[in-house]
């Protein structure tokens, strides 16, 4: 258990189910239907225990492999209206850039392929360190 996790428990968070890393492994929630986490007592602890922001999930998914928005939709099982704004946030923060290459979508249109920058790799490392 790292210092971050110890601080959570000091604030009253009681994790009764898989850790956030286990919960997002393979991008499928493996928590029980009731959520798996007892409500922490402080607002700070509650925000820390909650699942990752979609923006962070998109970054981690692109860290695994470059992808188009539609490929991200399929891999993460989320709607495009959820994926695109989150990926756009990553682009604004310069964590993700277009490779300059395109792939055809099922509809036959060209789609940008997105990849993680060095700054994005550092951020992904921070996210993973925070979860473990």
C-alpha cells in the first residue's frame, strides 16, 4: 500500500471490493452491482476512491495502442459522444496527438489515428502510480 492509499484510509475510505486498477482492467467493471465501495466520510477521500475520469481512461487506452475514435469506442464500450470530448481534452493538454495517418471507418470515411505523446506517457504513469 502506498502513501496515497494510506491517506485515503486515514480519511475513512473503506474499500470492500477490487481496487480501481482491478476494476478497470480490460476496461470492464468487475465490481458488484452495488458499486463495491462504502461511502468514505470526507469529500476528498470520496473523490479519490471514485473511478477514473473518462479522460484518464482514454489516455490509458491510447497508451496501450494507437487508435481512432471509433476503435476507442469499441474497446472501451462507450459512445462516441463520450469518447470524442474526452480525447479532445487530452489533445488540449498535449497528451495526445494525431499521427498524421488515417484508417477507414466501417462507413468508409477516413479517421485520424491518435497516439500518446511523451507528456501523455508521463501523465499515464502518474495515473497508474496513483491507482496502485
